[in-house]
């Protein structure tokens, strides 16, 4: 299975979490990582190159830190430029049909902040709904997100454990678990 990771972190060089996860992923065969901020520091996206990379992949991963309840700006611009009508969706847009889609996101706060009664007032799964809708629009199979909570306070040991889980997940050939409530999330 060929996996494409669309990595969107504007400060990857100073990121403990996303840098560790990306580095761990490079140890796996059949993984391509496209670091958007390295490829497009001027925000001028090569749509043809991005679409070609997507076509070759069986699984597409968006890896990024949550910034103000969404993705960094370049990933949103990438979506707008690359996932075009007639290519990704619409009556003739079927290039991403039936590909697996996975989010790998990190947040600074702990999981307790992402409940209906927590600091943010929403579960993280709810804040990720636009990505689930995008995947549905282009015909991809949305899998349960891989989430790293507490990016600001995670210990080295916990981060290594998270990186090991990420590698194991990316090596999974069978379809990933479909979206639903995370086992540790409740309706609170």
C-alpha cells in the first residue's frame, strides 16, 4: 500500500511532535512525505505535481498541528487549489475515489480540554468534521483520526510511544478503523 503524507507545519524545525512523527514515518517503505511549507514557502502550489502524487497513493494522510481549531493556512490553500471540480469531485472528478484518508493531528492541550464541558466546548472529533466532509465529497474513506494531545507537555517517553503507534498504524495494510467516537471520548 502506497501512503502519501501531506505534512503542513509552518515551523517543523521547532516542532517536537510533528517532527518526531514525520521522522518515524520515513522508516516505512512505500511512504512519501510532502512537506508543504518546505515545498511552497511562497504559497504557490504546483497543482499538477500534487495531483500526480495523490493519484499514486492508496492512503492519504494530512498531518498537521491544530491552529485555532483548524489546519495551518497552507493546507487550506492546498485543498482549495488541488482538490478541483472535475478532478477530485463532480460528475467527472473521481481521482480520489475509494482511497483511505487519515488525519494525524496534534493539539497543545490535554484531551480533557476537548469535551463539551472542557475549555474548548467541543470534542476534537467535532472540530475535525470539515475534513470528514471533504473526504466524503471526494469519495475517500475517512478513518478515525490519529491524535496527539498535550503537544506542549508530552514527555519524551510518551512521544516515543506515540511515534511507535503512528508507525504501526501507517504499516497497517487492511483498511483503517472508520470514523466514530474515540474510545476515550464521551458525550460530556
